[in-house]
C-alpha cells in the first residue's frame, strides 16, 4: 500500500509495527516476530505479567501442576512431591490476599507432569504417571488407587461419573467405577473395565473429554486419536466412532489443553514431524506456520513441553513452552486473531508458567523454575519475583521491506503512533527510569541488527502520541526492530516511513 506522496521522488510506506510472529524458515524470507505482546483492535498491546503470590513453606524446587477444585473451593497444587490444598480466606486492609495452605499428601515422584481432575462425590484424582492418587476432601484421606497389574496411568479425566486414564505402556485405557476413583475392578467377575486404541498399532497417551461435546471422549495415542461416545452400555459404556478418527496423536500429554469447544496439543504421527494441532468434535487442523514448524522440527526434546489455555484481554490464548535447555522457547496462539506470538521471561528464555488454575477470578500458575505460585494478569506490567522486579521485554521485529525492483532506497524518517503520558512512575525526568523506544535496523533482511537509537517517551500528562526517527540511511532489504522499555501498559499503532530512491 502506498500513501499520499509528500514530495517529488519520495513516498510514504507503511511499517507493520502491529503484527505477529509470522517469521519464515529464514529471516531473509520473513523476519516478523513479536515478543510479549498481542494484537487487539489493530493495536499492539502488552501480554500478561506475573507476580509471585504464594511460597508454600519456603521450599525449593519446581511446580508440577495447578488445578481448581470447584467442589472443594480450593486449588490443588503439586510442588515437587508434595500436594497442597490452597484456599483463600481473607483480604487485608491493604488489599493483599491471605491464603490457607494445607499439605494433603505425598507423591512417589518429584518431577514430571502431574494430571488432576475431580468427580462429584468429593474425590480428586491426581496422577504422577506412576500412581493414581485419590484425595477425598470430605473425609480428608489420601490413598493410592489399585490399578490393573502393569497399568501405568497418564492423563486422567472425569466424565459422566467416572475417572478415565490411559495405560501409557499399552494401547489400553481404563474406567473407574462411577462415583469411586479407588475402584477400577467393577466389571464382570471383578475384572477391570478396559478399552483400547483400535485404528492403528499405538500406545495410549491421553484420554480427555471434549469440551462442549457432551458424551464425547478423545483417546489419543502417539500416532492417532480416536473419538469415543458414552452410549451407556452396561458392560462397557463407550462406543468408538468407526467413520472418523484423527490421524495425529500426541507427543506430550502435558501439552494438551482444552477450552470452550476445542483441544490444542503438540501432535505427531508415524509419517509427520511435530506440529501444533487444534481439534473440534468433527475435525482437526495444523495451526503452526512454516516458520514455527521449522522450529518444531529442530526440537531436541519435544516431550519436555507444557501447554495451557488462558483468557487474556478477552482473547482465548494457548501457551506452549519447550523447556529443555537446548530448546528453550515459548509460543502463544491467539484463537481470537488466529495468530502466533513469542513469550519469554525477563532474560528472553522460555516463559516460566507450567500449569494454570483459574481461582477466585484470577489466574494462578506454578513455575518451571521455582516452588512458588504466581498470579498472572494483563494488569501486571512487570515480572515480580517478590525480592526482584523486572520489566517485560517487549520487542517487535517488522516484516522485510523491499522494492519490487530490488533497488536500494533511502529512509528519510520513520514514525509510529503509541500511547504516552500515562506512566505514573514517570512524573518528572530522572536518570533512574526513562521510558523509551529503542530502534535498531537490519539492512541484510533481519539477520543482523545495528546499534539502537532510543527515543525517550513523554512525561506523565504529556500525551502527544508520535515517536519519530530521522536520517535512517539506505538499504534494499530493510527490517526494523523496536524495543519498548516502559513500566506502564503498552499500546502502539502502526508506523510509517518516508523513502526516496
């Protein structure tokens, strides 16, 4: 798109500051990346920050799972090998919430993903991929369920009165008795009630109820996923859909996340490398782009991945993290805009959130890096660890700008429109904190960038919204990189540059 020409020999050209991570196989193809921001109403805005909220007994280690128990009005949180019930009980005059943290049980493992669900009779199933534990909050008991011999449980789900879990060492999956997660031998003559993946030779990895689809159950292997429907049979209640299956399985059970009427996961099959999948009750699709698929295919350890779904600024977002030291990155997919973005911690490593629980109108997550519980919200504009507080790295790398004839051009000036003058921590000029936008330029198609040119932003109350740079030199394959250094929420619009040949 070419805008009104300012002077003879010059032209206005748009700069796509508002954009997502649509990078190509190589930056030379397409360099576009967005870190820790999402797109909303044609503006680029801040993604959620977080704040350390609860440190159970000051222990060290890492979080493994967080789950909201609707029936017990508490969060079930697993840190290392300890299971806690955390409930909210008061708010101080300063607005700080107070929590009651209760240790309810111990697991036999200290690391790895933990899966949790609950039934309607006071039982919460907790699976550490070695044992199935049943916590009864009505009787305050914590017991190990007696599973079939050799059965290694995985992702546990609840549907129509039963807990359902796969045997990760075979193609089978099993059902608990209705209303009793401790009883897995309720079939004829006291036998376990077992189903099995039938479409392909496979290992069962996940059994998960389809959100918004009533009696529909998705049974996922590594290479295939089958749809089963609870038809109420007396001997075995589920019936497989013989006319439809999904030809992708799941490489990481911890990457599975559900919301509204879809399921997202890290998928694979015997003929395909790793991709990010989304399924509804009637179809599945690959949502990862060429550039993202290229990154996924370079993963060292895709099994070390976790995923969850949150709703930020009204946008439904799937966040997936690859936390192996050799992989080390996180992505979010916004179902509202159908776009990907990068998310990081303060050091541009993977985002620390592992598992999320929505409790008392706030998102809480356990961390991959420590044993604390954090609050996550769009209103938080920093990463707050209690003793340390860091600005969120907000970076936009634009798409490559080239002329159709590949000739060099000169950038006379470039400007962007962004909200200014609303930073309560910048009431007067000082040297300790100066909100600013730093611009660096790549003249080789986004492969390398030069030194940055920083423009300070306005003091609070001065709401002139234009930020401008002059005399930016020449190139024939130009990429801009903007770094937004500010403590207030970010809202920025598109940019424009003036070029001449």
